[in-house]
């Protein structure tokens, strides 16, 4: 039995970042200049990630910010394209997750993710069942790097923070985990994560 819980980020660690093709598709459906689109997309994303609005509500907010109308058909197309743009996973990292679970390592997941995308992952990826805790921001009402997101995970995992290693590809999210007492690992490659896990198990941090 391996000790210590690994708390994984999803996008940029287990799943790919938003695809270039998907980004182009979203801009094409919206029919607005790309810089304006992405300013609105990201500015309004945090409440969507925290579950404070649903997909149609989010895209209507984007439309209002852009001062353009999105009808029901266009809104549905944007939701579908958005989900598709974030849907690719890293098979080598999924294999590592399954290996850790098979060897008895407690694992959890903390992701900033809206409901439509969370539903897609739950229905399309059976490996999510390997996680003892799935902390989707849209379900817990908290998002990284808010300290409350990490505290929620600590309570759900029933582990003290010093026994949790948080793995994320964003420095600000890793720092936030460390500030609440967790260990942090800035993800770059699978090999470096494996090396960090070996050091952690050996008590070398």
C-alpha cells in the first residue's frame, strides 16, 4: 500500500489544454474578431467554472459583452464546440493514474471545469472512477487558486495537508496549495512527476 494522496489537476496534466482547432472553431461560430472573443470568453469564465451559471447562461453573457446576439442554435453549437475543444486526454498520464490506483495510491482530482464539460468527462472516461474524490469546481462552488478549493479537497480526502501532493501545470495553483500546507509539484513531464513521487515516498519531499 502506497501512502500519501496525490491530488491531480485535470487540464494541462491528465487532459490536454484547449486545442488550436477547437479555438478556431469557437471563433468561427461566434463570428466576431478573435481578440474580442477571447477577452469575453476568459473574463466571464470563473463564474461558469464555479457553477454560478450554466452553458446557455454563460454564452448569453459572452454575447452581451460582445454586443452581438447568439440565438439558441448558435448557443448550442458554442457549447458543443467548447466541450470538444477541451476533450483530448494524455494517454500516458491516464496510464499513470491507473497504475497508481492499482498499486493502492490514494488519488484525487481538483479541476476548474464547468458542468457541461464535467458531464462529458464523466460519461466518456471510465478512468475517472479511479479517483477517491472528484472536486469539480462547478460542483463544489470553489475554484483554484481560491484556498477554499484546497480545503474542500482536504476534508473530502480525510487526509492532513502534509500528506497530500498537489500536481498542477500552473504555478499560481501550486503556490496556493502549498500555502494551505500541501506539497506541490509543478507539472512539466510524466518522468519528472514519477521522480517526484519516488522522492516523496522516500521521505525526501
